[in-house]
C-alpha cells in the first residue's frame, strides 16, 4: 500500500484540533459540508492507521471520507504548528490505494478520468471546441514559450483566456500554442488515484513538448502549473521540472514591475482577492495577485476576513466539483459570503476553477458582485478590454 511510506507521519497524529478548528465553518471545507469526525484530517489519519493495522480495509463505504477531501491544504498548513504531517500527500496515497486495490474512485471521478484520456479534456468537447477561444489570435510556433490554458480556461472561460493572451502579447511575450494537439495536463488522473496512468500521461506529454522545442510554459491554471512544475517531476523521478513553468500571476507581476504595459485607465472598483489553494498554500504565492491589483489606478483592494494561509477553499479542489457537486456548491457559497462582507463589487482571483465555482455561487445567490480574473482588470486599465466586463450583470458569450 502506498500509505506505508507515510507510516511515521500517520502515527504522529496526536488528534489535536489544529486541522479541523473549533467551528465547522472555520477551516476545513470537508467537515463544513460533511460534519462527521471521520471527515477531518485527524479522522482520516485514524482511518489510515486502522488500515495499516489491518482493522479496516479500503471499501466503498470509506470512499466519501477520502475522496470527499477538497485537497485544499488548510489542514497541512495548520499541522505545521503541530506534528508537521503532510496530510495532502497521505490523502493522495490513500486515493491511489483505492485504485490499486480495485475499489476505485467514486463513479463520477472515474468517468472524469476516462473522458479526459479518450477526448483530451474533461468535458468531452471536440478538438475544434477546445481551440475555439484562440480563433483569430496569432501565435508564434517554435518561440519556446508555450501558453497552456488548461481545460477550464479553454472550455468554460474562452473570453477570459483570450483577454489574458492579449495582455501577454501586448506586453511583448512571444507565445506558442499547441492548437489541435493540446490535451489535458493529466491532473484528474492523480486526483482520482490513477497513478499508473498519470505516469504514462506525463511521459508522453514531456516527450511531445520537448519535440516541439518548449523551454517555458505559462498557464493561468494552478493545477496545470503544479502538474508540469511539481507532479511531473514526482511521477517521473526527476530532480527538477523538465521545463520552466510560470503561473500567469507571476508573469503579470513581472509585467507590472517592469512596466511592460501602460496602465493608464482608472478602474474605480472596490476589489477583494481570493487566494487559490494551489498557488497559495501549496506554493506560497500570495503577493503576486495583490501587487498587480494595487498597481492598477483606481482599484481599492479590500481584504476578506480569511486570506492567505487561512483562506477558505472555493470548493473546486480535489475533484469535488465533479465527484460531489453539492458539497462543492456549499463551499463556494460560504466563500462568497466572505467576499460579500467586504462590500466589494469585484471578486478577483487567478484560477479558472475558483472562478467557475465562485461564479456559480454568485449566480445561484444573485449576488451583486462580479467574479473576475486579475488579468481582466489589467486589460481594462490597459485599454485592451471594455470596462463592462467588470460589471455584475455582464455575461460573456462563453
């Protein structure tokens, strides 16, 4: 079993309350939605320990406790103050054990992975739909800098993705794009525990990108960013990533710092910023988005009560949006409440999954607030996009 390698960490859990907090709505989105003690990090460590001791075995009855985790990393962040247990890694190992032992992921999780493998994206869209957002944009094949949008940016946020590319190109970046040859980064495979398939997927993708001459990847998706920069090296046993990988937040910060794009138009908006888990707690990238926002004339940044390391999840992590959509929606609405308390008219973030979940929450609750990517606000200030895209009643053609 893959959890064997974490035996010492599993036994180190002293069942303190750091991971779960004292309030169901405070820290952990899993206990916020599922309420059971077994739906906490310390509960999951107790399950893992019982499995190691032969008192429990992987079964369908246990799936919700392990696959119901949002993998947001808040428990791991809190455990840094206690036993320093890598609960995210152990949870992923438990998911892999479910697959290895023939129990498998929840049905919808398995469908997501098989759809991705067969169609190249998690939505089963055609190749033409996958690249529709890029129509009319000129890319430079062989530039060495690949723009990799990812599934959500390509299929659910076509306008936002076009705007981001326009900002990058206006700032002087020469971008390549895979076009019809682009496929998912592979994240659904390791999220649902299919490590064998994930390893082969990573090998094939690295080979393809090297053959194209890719030296650097720029992506707006934190999952894709971590796929190439973190998961691929782990899967393939590499000491360092096969390519330089940058998230769009890092590139936008560079644009602002180097004044590569004039931001002349005032954007008189109160904006609050949501920290995506996978570039926040996972990679410590909290300042990039905020530095960009505060550099835009007219923007007033107003913070939520839970930010940075303590930010509440958007509800889109860990495959929950597909495997347990009701839980995902509950968490997104809770996070939206944090934003509404700031009285901001724009909720900005830098993650397509966060944007999707928070937008769904805003639509369902008819909230007077627009969910936007930071790049959209930059584009308005740079004169590359109409200010109407930042209004709560604006709906794109996506």
